[in-house]
């Protein structure tokens, strides 16, 4: 039987991002549930700010086309994002806005063809008291608008600077279980979607 394949996408390019740490824990949960997980390194997919004139003159950025292909090859995605002023990050939105654009093969099909009906999960982490929960509400709506099916399980980690260690440790079992639970839920939903599609 083919193993479920998931992407892991972080809305922060910072190497020591708390959200990158949280995402690593969610990835463990997905792997424990039976998924293979590909981490999308933001620095490997640098794209200009979306501009329709730029797209018309130069076409889809090569990084966006590569990410479209990755989404096509995977069954779902785990997304982690910091909260910037109550919203998810410009990096995350710009990246997925480009991915949603028409495929570069001339078919006219939107990039969302590789997102629709696939499983997604959301996590946020912040040194603040709310853990990024305000960003999660907006991100959930955005991912749904792209056609992804976002699992109800979610994880917002407050005081992330104290809870999430750089070595992958988590200071309390509840946070660890919550993060791993999101990864497992995405894997399980992707499995269910795959069974129904087959």
C-alpha cells in the first residue's frame, strides 16, 4: 500500500523560528501515524511579491512551479505560521497566492487543482499569551478558500520561547500531544480521502 505523503510548510523563513520548532513536533505526529513528510524550506522557494503584470511578462516564477509540482505529488499539508498583527504572515500568503496561479503548462488550469480536496492542518506558536490563535482563524479561512480541507484539530502554542526547545523538546505533555495530534489528524484525513477516491 502506498504511504501517505504530506508537505510541511512554515510561514517563517527564520531558522530558529518557534513555528519551525512546533512544526517539527507535528511532523513527528504525522510520521508516527504512518505518513512520509517533506519539509518545504522557505529559503528554497523565494518568490517576488505577487504582481499580475510581472506574471504576464515573465510567467510563473520557477519556485512557484516547483511548489505546484510538490503539492501535486503529496496528499496534504501541515502549515505553521507566526502571527503578525493578528494575521498570518505575508510570506505564507504570497507563497500560496503564487501556487494558486495557472499552471505553466499552458492548460489554463489553476494551481489550486493540486490543492482542492486535500487534507490540511494548522499550528501557530508565539512567545505571547495567545499563541498566535488570531492568525489561525484567518489562515483556516484562507486555506479553505484554496480548496483544502482543514482538520478541526489545531494547536496554538503560547509562551513558545519557554515551551519549545531548539533540540526538539517540548516542556509539557499537553502541548506535545496537541502538536503531534494535528500531524496525525492530517495523515488520517488524507488516508480517508485516498480510500474514498480509490
